[in-house]
C-alpha cells in the first residue's frame, strides 16, 4: 500500500437497523485526495443477504439514525454554507429534506419515540462572534475574558463563548410539497423585503445559560430528554458528571444522576421498558482520577447506579464506545489484546461474547422481528478498514477489496518476556522476502490506547517502502486490564520504556529478516513523548520522528486543552518528579537525527511543544528538521486533509530514506 492508496480506505460508521430487522443503514467514509476531504454516503442493505446500495449521494453524509418505525432516516449533511445539519430521507430512498438550519452545526441528535420530532444539540455563539455580525471577522472581535481553567478544545477552538444547547424540532414530512423560494420582484418604495427562507419547523430551545450539554436521548415515554451538562470550571478541573432530564414541553428539568456519584458519563441509552443504562468511569471524589479510566456499564436503578461490568478486567473503551439496548440486556464493545469484541451484557451482570476473533468492532445495532433477533456491526480487520457484518452470518460488504488490490501485509503477532518477566504483546510487519530489512519501531499514542489487528495505513506504507515495522502495547496501554494501564501513573518513561525496548530486542533476536544494525524509531502524541524519551536514553537509532508529542509537562499545563489535569495525573506535580519524566528536561542527551512533525492548530499537544523541543535540538547541534502542517489539528494522521496526509507520508519516507535507506 502506497501513500496515495489512502483513497481506498473505506471505513464504516455505526449502523442503524429497522425495528423488524428487514434492513440496515450505514455510512461510509474515505479520504479523497482529488477532493482533498473525506467523502461518504449512506448505504442500505436488505437482510439477511441483500446487496448494499447507496441511499444518498451527498459529499459527506454521516451518522444515520432510523426513525422508530423504520420509515425514515435522519442523518448529518453539510449545507450550502458547509455547516452540519440534520437531513431526513425516506428509508427507501429519495431526495433528503433539510430539518435544521443552525449557525454552528448539529452535535448529537435523536428521534423521539413516536418519530414526530428530533432533539439535537448545537453551539450558540455569543453575539458579535463567529460570524454573527456581517462583516466582523475574527480579528475584529472583542477580547475574550477567561475566568475558568478550560477555554479551548482540540478541533474546535474557544469554548466559553459558544455553549452547546438542547433543541427540539418537528421532524419534516418527506412527502410534503417542497418550499419554493420567491422569485425576485420589484418592491414599492418602503415595502419590506421578503422574509428569509426558514428551513423546516421552528426549533424549541430547552436549555439556557453558559453550561454546555452533551448527548440527547429521549425517555421511553417521550416526555423527557436525557443529557449531560458540562460546566466550565473556575478553579480546578472536575470531570464528575450529572445527568439531567429535560421536559420536552419546556416546563423544567430534574436531576437523574448526581455528581456525588463521582462518575464521568459518556454514552446513555434507554431500553424499550424505560430502563436507563450508561457508560461511565469513576473519577473519584476529587474528579480527576482519569488514568486508565475504568469505563463501566451501569444500569440506573431506583436507588442509584448499579455496575453490570467489572472495570478492572473488562475494558469497555472510551471514544466511539456505545450501547445497544436489547430485551434482556445491552450490547457493548470490549477492548482485549488488540481486538475490540462485541459483548452481550445481561441486566444480571452476565456477559457473553457475541462477536469476537480478529475484528475491531466500531459500531452495532440490533432488532427483534419475525426473523428473530438480528445484530449488525461495523468492523475493521487486518485486511479491511471497514465492513458491515450480520452477526452469525458474515460480511454484508466487501469494501476491503480495493485496498487489498493495492497490497496489504498481514502482521505477525508476537509476545516477548520483558526484563522483569512481564509479557509484552505486539506485532511485526515485514515485506515479502528473507531480508534483512531495516527496522522501524512504532509507538502508539494515548497512552491508554492500543495497537491492534485492524488495518493500519501508517504501518502498511512503511512496509511497502521496504521497512520491517515493529510495534507493541507496553504497560500503560489499553486492553490488558486496568492495572496494566495504570502502571505508568506518575511513572512515565519507566516500565513503558523497558517494555518497548524489550519487545524490540526480543523480535530482533528471533527474526533473521530484521536487521538489528539498522533501526529507526517514531511515534505520535504519547508515542512522540516516548520516542523523545527513548532517544534521550538510547543512542542506537539511525533516526527518529517525534510527532505531535507531549514533550514538556511544565508548559503543557497552560497551553493544552487537557493541560489542567493530564500532566498532574500522569507525571505528578512536584518539580523534581516532573523533570524525572520530562523529555524536555532530558533533551540535552539527544544525539539522534530527529524530524519533528506537528500541526499548527493542535490544541491537544500544542505547537509550542514541538517548537521548543526542536529549538533545543538545534541550539545544541543535534541534526533536526521540523515540518508544520497549516490548518490541521491533533487528528492529522486520522482525519486530516488527504493531501496533507499524503505529504506527511512523503516527508516520513524521505526522512527514512536519508537516515535509514532501504537496500
């Protein structure tokens, strides 16, 4: 697979299924280099064995949700101004009808149980900002007064002056007469101009003030909407959540879950009988214990939340995890040794694997009809970036064929005993042939994340260029129990450093295809941190690439969108303790030629982390270069502009060809 083959990487989003199980709808997304954006449409597939067909033909249609009766699909599409809006289309196809006309774009959304209305969140800008005044650009806005400890977020920007609020709107009638814009007409002197077109019905706002709200889920009777308030803290970070129920008629709100439960709430789901389930992790009484978060499935009983899963052994993930209610329980995803399985969790706490093996489950949906229970899931595998499968039957799509034609190497799974006997799990991907091949050690971000069996473009492009790639999940990673993840809390650069190096040495010793005398190292985010840390303590590498790294915990505190808590929990608060885990404090030891990659709008690991590290390398005479991508944030390698992604690959391969040439 070459860099330009990212065009073939089709991912499949969270599916939705008809209540009788007759068909499913899902969205695809892929990078398009020519369009220089991610593109995708909605698809429909009749079950159990129909051929998938496009349901819409928008540029980037996404996040489909079937109405409760299965007759219509609500989804997100950008309008003529590029703003994300809710559209509704008949489940059989046809022309979508725009339902919302927000200024800032739609966040979460949900159907009411009767299918008559839609709830959604959207950010409401402070007057005078973000284009609310014609002709007033960002540089001319008034200054922002910041009184809290959070003020911005990666991929978004400032927070306090545009809180997310909850609205309800009548669902559009897809069969009604279209709205026709009036033709231009000559108006008499003093005659008012025609009223600006209003799309759909008038939305009803249910929340006010400076508090944002995330997620919207209707209660089973449709009279309330569950949502999670998010206040901008004044003095210190507090990740404890409450859950409130907003009356749809606007008559008020009630608290369903108190912050006193010490839970940080993610996904919420409501079963047909009204039972409320949610995913959350205990952040402790101080509200900041987030390292290796023990995400747990809870059922909200009359006397409070009841845990259905054990967070110490069952890792229910973080970003992208969600809940599908069943008659007798719930479907959730579990991370385990580089895989993501689909679990069925009973209300009594029983657990059964529904879909396992070499898959990475990204989304799921279920129904109970005349044909019995049907479960569909979106998955990635070692040879495909995304497919839809019918659990118990097999794949319903074949999107992976295009990337397979481009050439994919299936990595080999390995486990190495570390210096203290601890098992380190990972993979080796090598070109065809006997070698010996130059080796690149890759390190993942997080740190509470994981490499897995799914197709990974960054590895495949390196293998195509002639490199063997070694990568592992050291202590600190996800999917091996919570103790594994918490083992580097206030001890970064210790056992994680040892695990990565021990895995590298183990596979180099056992695999004759790998040239131990020619090795490079690279990583992004936390992987950038550990790369920078390793080259300050090991001088065996021909070159290094430090990408979007967490490099200086001291300045991270006041610049990152997670700076108010991340460093405190991971490296501590005492100056000596911080310095003992800081790549910036050890940069003087680096002699390895280093390429520093970063994005201009990265608010997670801000650009200053890269510029200060690069400047230190240059001042001391260490060979170094820096590449900064304009307009990109922390997600460049995953969802950045396709041309920038290709240019990044070109820069990476150029660096390795100069410092670790093939052949």
